């Protein structure tokens, strides 16, 4: 087989800034060892997120020029609505400025005190919006999804036995809907199988509970189904995506991922009454129903991006480029979540730096070392992001301590990825030297964005 190449050529480039190691030591100190507080100009390769960092295509940029900026009834809205309706089959398509705005509106409508929202694994903003409404967010991943080194095809799946037990315990009347995150971001960017989506839907139907997809990375998930799930090799990714949505009653979507745009999102559903309430909230918080916090040009770019994302040459390159980084690291003995996910490589920080206890944030130590060594920015997904405190004030850590190297879409070339692999290997070779951190300042919710750290 020949090398899988980037299925595009580059028309416009953006220089990246080089810094010295001495400069980076100072920059880290000034940013209180939190990558979110580093100026992007001081980052060489930015793997903080794959969200809103995609390179848009020439067609998307020309669509932006063509966007209709009418306040109401914009032509771009109707193209956006038509594209999403034809892909998802949902009746109500509600534009929002990004994924969390869709979540905020959805859970304001269905959440609240005494309610429970199960999910394979909530992303942090989803959990925050569920909890902000007064409801309880419950993660029900399968046991194999919790073992970083274990190789399995669909580690993003929902644990169906646990879901049934949970519904019986909490009572179906207290569960307004069940979410399913595809791919499962916080669980390592791992896909969910179609049979798991179908079985989840069937189970929920017994109790009359609707299923909503958190569809940010639906195309990457669909591509994994094509490659890994028996019976789907001959189907197009588009057909698979349609089947995924066919089992759902609605979705939230951050268009900043698999719609290949820098800003945007939507909430879609079939329930007329919820949609009516959602549109009322939209008007108060986001904007009129045909733009919802976006410009006409953004709607145009999303519609175009949603067609480009289903291109199988693109998805072949996309999934291969993440897997390529994973292979290089695995061959060098670096512990990562196996197999590589769709949008990111997750380093297993517990295995990488076993000498640092969880309450000293081993993932944060690796994040800082990668920046200091090579100007690479990434993010901790472990005790910093998901840690909470017990009544005794002691840190309660999540099961996994991960460091995410998220790969922006269509942005970096193979040599950038080679460089990343080299830097990670160098840090791994010197891992005994890594030291933990303590938090000196933090916010009550989503603390990872603003927390300040001091090295131990
Ligand atoms: N759901 C999932 C699974 C996500 O990954 C994200 C964002 C959201 C919802 C919220 O969307 O950012 O548009 O408001 N994830 C980004 C990340 C931030 O880095 O993984 P948003």
C-alpha cells in the first residue's frame, strides 16, 4: 500500500513562532504552569484542542463571502437547515454559537433538580451544563473503556447493563433523556459501535426515554464503524452517519469539530414542545431562530463543512494521521490509550510518570514538560480537569490520568507530527525527572481553564 497523503494542497500558510527553551521556562512560570494561560504566539505546535482550530477549505471561504446576513430568514440558514436535516433526519434545527450553548439550552429545557442524565461519558461542558441546571450527570462507559492499555474496537460504548440498572434505580420518570457522545472524547476519543447505539435506543424505548447524540465527531465515529464493525465495510460513511442519527431523537453539535469551522454549533430534535421552549431561550440568549448566535457566513461554512467531512479520502487521511502518531509512540514504548482515538492521542500519565501520585497531577507535569522541551501545547484530562473534593477536603481523582494531544483538522503535516513524536519520546526518556504540581488558585467549576499551579 502507498503512503496515505494529505488529500489537499496548501493555498494559504501561517508562520509559527519559534522560542528557546529558556524563554519557555519563563513563559511557563508566567502562565502559572497552565497551558490555557500561555499566549498562542509562544506555541510552536498547538495540540490543545481540535475544536475551532480546523483549516477551512477554499469552498468554505468562498461560501463565507456568499453568506446572507439577513436578520431573519437568511438564505444561509435554509442551506444550513437543509444540510443538517438531510443528514440527521431531525425536524427542528436550531443554530447556536457553539456546542455548549446547545447544551445550555437543552438542559435548561429538560434538566433541573431531581433529574438524571446518563451518557457513555459526559464531556466537561456537557457535565457542567447538566449540573448547572440542577440535574445529575452520570457516566456509564463499558469496563473496557476504562482500561487505557486494552485494545478494543469500540471502547466508547455505553455499558448497557449499567444503563438498565441505573434507569431502574433512578426511575425512568426522572430521566428526561439519555446522551451518547460520539466519539467518546473524555474516554480517549474512542468510537461507539452502531450495534451499541441501536441497543441503547432499544433499551431506552422500553422506558420511553429519548436518546440524544453529542455529535461533535460523528463523521470520525462513522468512519471507525466502516473500518471495524462487521457488515459496514461496503456502506458509505454518509449512510453510516444517517443510520447513527436514525436511532436518536435529537443531538447537540459543536460544529467546531466535524463541521470544519472555527465557530458554530446546533441543537436538533424531533420533540415539538421542547423545540418551542428551546427557540424561546435561543432568542433570549443567542439570537433569532434563523441565526442563533452566528453570522450568515458561519452558517454557510458549516453547511459546506458538513459535506466535506464525509469525504472518505479526508477521513482516511484524518484517522491515519492520528494513528501514525500513536504507532510511533507505541513503538517507542510510550504508554498511550490504545488503540488511538479519532481526534487525539491520549498519553497514559499514570503509566508514564508512576512516581507522581494522582494528587500531585502527573498529567500536568507531562503537559508542562512537553511545552518546555518542544513548544508543544496539550491538555491534561485527569485530576486537574475532573478532580473533585470530598467532605474531608481530599482530592477525589477520576479513574484515568490522561494527557491529550488533539490534532487540529487539515492544519499540520506529517513532519509536524514527526516532530511531536520526537519531543514526546525525549520527555519519556527523562520521565524520572518529572515533578508534580499543587494548585494554588482555582474556580469552583471547569477549574482547568483558569487554575494556577506551583511546581513541587
Ligand atoms: N461535547 C464534546 C464531546 C466536546 O468535545 C465539546 C468540546 C463540546 C461538547 C462542547 O463544544 O466547545 O463548541 O462548546 N470540546 C472541545 C475539546 C472544547 O477541546 O475537546 P463547544
